[in-house]
C-alpha cells in the first residue's frame, strides 16, 4: 500500500489537502483512506439526495453580486429555478425506485417552501453586500519547522489547502465576512460554531488567496428543515441593503474591530456572527500544516474510529465492516463504489473562479514569506 501511494503522490502536479478530506482524516482515518483522492479514491456509486447542496446553489443565485441591487421580486423566480436545477442534476443518469422518486419530490417541495419563507426573513436581516459567491480557494501551506517557507510534498511541489466558500460579504463598516449556509434539523450549539474548523481554516486561507484582505470572521446562516403551515408573503418588492460600488469593495479595508458574537433569528432561520482574532487564525494555520504532514505521509497509520452517530451515516460502512471481519473489501467496493476520474474544474459556475482573483494567474510555485 505505501509503495502504491508513493507512486500516486509523486505523479501529482501538486499535493492538495481538500477541506472535506482533512475533516475525514480527523474523524476516521479508514474512511479517509478509502475516499481521499490521494489515497484509494473510492466514491459511492449511489449517493443520497443532498438538500443542503441544492439550497446552497439556490442562495448563490440569491446573493449573486451582479443582481444584488435588483428588486427581490425579480430575483426570487431565478432562485427557485436554480434550486430545482440543482436537484434535477442529482437525479440525472439514475434509475430511481418509487421510494427514491418520492424522496426526491419530497425534498423539492421542502426546499422550495424553506426558500420562500427564507426570502421574507432575509430582507430584514441582510445588512451586507455580497462580493463573491460559491468560490474556490487554493493556498500553499507553510512548513511547520520553518514557517517562512512553503511545505513540500513527496513530489517536491508545494502542499496546498483547497476549499470553497459559499459567500464573501462586506458590511457597512467595510469588514469582510465569510458566510456559510447550513441546512439542519436542530440549531447548532454556539460552542460548536465557535469550534467549527472548516470555517476557521477558510478565514485563515482566504487572505493568503486574495492578498491583502482581512477576514473579520464567519457568519453562519442556519435553515431548519421545517416549513411553517403559513408562509409569510415576501414584503413589497424592494432592493436589499447595498454598499455602493460593490465591485470595488474587494479593495476596501475596515478600520473597526468587529463586535463580539451576535445571533438573530426566528423559529426557522438563525444567523450567528463569530469574529476571529489574528492569533486564532495563526494557530489554525499552524495546526493545518501539522495535520498536512501526517496526511501526506505515504506511511500514515490507517485505523477506524468507530462511534455510533458517525458510523451510522458513513458512506464507507460496508468495506469497513469487511475489513473489521478480516475479509477482503474488494467485493464490497466493487458492488457499491467507483474510482473517481480526474478532478474536473467546474468552469462557469456562478461567481466561481479557478485560481486567484485580480491577479490573473495560477498560484506561484516559489516559497512565500510571512506564512502562518
């Protein structure tokens, strides 16, 4: 296994640590080993319909910067169309059972109801202007032994951290925030949001992707999977709070420090704003580099971390059970999984870009100074 992984890592143009793979590594190394692109690279053939993904795709339309000063009455049909399009993509090429078809239609009805009610609430609490939506970022990690230099993988190329932000917004104080949309059954505990590492690492990474920008923190918008019996009609057509010259705000820089944690919402939607300090972000960057060393080690120890709530929803349970029983997992993998092809860049995604913005080039391949 180690020899095969060394060959795979050496064959990569660069070694990439993806946000979801890093979370899998911390949660359960066996699931990470089965699913990570630099490891065995297996993906389930059939995956459940993802309501959160479709809601996020719809809100990328709602918060698209180029339409932010449009009347919401004009935007809302486009948002609902974006939601349905995202849900339809998830069933393309699949032969659904009656139960799966009912599940899909049920999720479409639920999502449309959630979004219609969200529209009425959002215009009362959106006190920012969107700058980017659904955008990838990709940054070099620093060497833990010498933070002045980039960390290098087995192929000699920089080790990079890659993720995607749902929304970059600027408030009326010229402070930038990363906004995350979450679909949930119950509200997250405040401490869980404070400890959310994906949001924290994104706040650390973005200023290194777009040089010179400081991120004040993370805004979590939670949408509960419940629709009230009576959906409020959206207010009269209006334009949301807008920051003049939004396209120039990529170069703005607030001078005020953000206030502490703020929460607002109702029974169905909640927004939590969590500022991040420079020391918190620096510590996150150092921790990410240490974890990347372990993840890119071809001889990394692989073991399961069983826990009932985690294993119940794990996509790699069948091969894991086979391995635990001392069996060859090949049959389970052949029955329900496929090896992914090359990672495709989603060109033309609304608000998305492939590399740096405003710099016009791929990330440089030379050591950078001043890394965390």
